């Protein structure tokens, strides 16, 4: 029997969306699917060789910025040879469905749109209305919607764009075996980063773009630093807000204790050297992978209570949720965990158990494969 060929399309190789596609593609390939991935080569954390090592075919399609007529033409050509087009994120969904609509209706592959922040509430009114208008126009080219959290499903259905019977929630999943719950090697990593061995390390891992809220994070950390001199903050990731964050760090006189590491490929090692994961956001999160990765590293997590974050993080059990923009509450929660290592360790153990039970990559792949079988 010929394997079903699937094209997983994501605009950028940066961030959680690309990591999600990498892990999904590898898992589907293991199940016997013939998986292609279309993605830009824009210096992100997912490289063509990462995919090819798993038997996945990589196609360079530059949709990360701007409108590429040539990439759209290449995508259109690829669609003749696939049975399922799985779109990840708004940019991929825009270009993917434009390519679909350019084909005769009888020769189009089945299409799935996995949403990662649907016309997010933090967008300005005009931008949000424009995006919703585009989605309404392209909805006829969408056979099925996948949401990474129940919160995201509710946000989609509130627009009236999608048929509720064709919207499915598939929680994000990660390869938990990549992460180490033990703190062995923590001192070596701290030394490599130029940190004191006894530093209390709070880490945030994310793309440096909105809706991430670095103003609240840095204000909270300044309060923590005034009471806990050993505190250090690692900011891991890159993006358009980097210069703004650097300016904030300088203005708050935190250069010696806030470390912007840029994009890194050794995330498990950095988490192993950390004491707590912080995710400060305003407006929206789907179901952030960085929260799952921290839980797989047995770290407590403190995160803004937005979007689907609370579907992974159980407030008071695996970490804490705090009101977005509330620097005082964030600071007090950081200090609470810093002063109570036993509590932090217990939360880390609870998070580890939860991520292994509910958020493994195998479950995500199986649920996605079951959807594919329904469509073909």
C-alpha cells in the first residue's frame, strides 16, 4: 500500500511552531507516512538536516517575511503530489490556502489548519479585523481546523468562521526524553555561562516579540534582585524586541544579572542549570512549548494566566499563574520559590509527572495521524 504523503507547511524555522512541526513530522514518518516539510531557511532552531536525519524530505519555501511569488509557485507545484496539506500558523495558512484555491477543486489535497495564536486578542483592532476578514475569505479552502488548546478553540469558534464539527483540539506534545530532570552538571553550565555556582537562575525561553511582556518581567526581576543578590535572569531567544529589551535592561541597571543569550540549541542543558522557568505574556498564548519543556526538566513554572497556558500549568501544583502585567505578584512568586527549595522541587516533580502523562509527543502524533486517516 502506498504511504500517504503529507506536506507540513510552516513559515519560519524559528520558535515553537517550527519545533512542533519537527517533532510531528518525525513521529509521522515513523508511523509510515511519507512526510515533506516546507519551511524557510531563516536561521532558526530547526534545520533541514534535523528533518532529513529522520527521513523527512525538506523543501525550502520562503514565506517567513513578505510575499514570495516564486515560493507560492513552488508550493503549488508540490501540491500535485501530496494527499494532505497541513498548515501551521497564520502565514503558512495564508499562502497554503492561496495555493490551494489556485488549483481546480477536484485536484486539491485535503487541508488542515493548525492554529498557533488565531487573530490574537492582543492585536490592534484594525489588524485583528483585517486578519479575520482574510480568514473568512480563505475558510472554504480549509477542510479541518486543529487547535493546540481548548482556549484557542473557544477563541476560533467565537468568530463564527469555523464549523464546530470540523474543529479539533490536539494538545501540543514534546519528546520528554530530550530533557533531564536531574540537576547534575548544573554547576558546569553555570560556569560556562559566566554565572556564580550559587546563582539562583530564573530563565525565560521565547521569541522576542509581542505578546511577550518583557517590561513586566524585568520590573519583577529588579524587585527580586533587590532582595536576593544571587538572582540572575537568562533570556533565551531572539526577535524584533531584542534592542528594546537591551535598552530596558540598561535603564534598570541590570546588565550584570540579566543575560540575553540569543537563540540557542542547547535548551535542555540551559533548563537543567535553571531554578525556575518564567513566561511573561500579554494577550495570548496557545499552549507554549517552553512551559512543557520546563516541566519535563522538573522545573516549577511561573507564567501569565493567558490563553491555554493553564491547560498545562496547574496553579499551585506545578507552578503559579499570575495576572498578566502584574510585576509585583510575579516578583513575590519568584521570591517564594527561591526561599522554599522543597516547594520548588515538589512542584517540579508534579510538573514532570503531568507532562509525561498528558503532553508526550507520541500522543500528539497518534491523534494527528487519526485525523489524517479520517480525511483520506
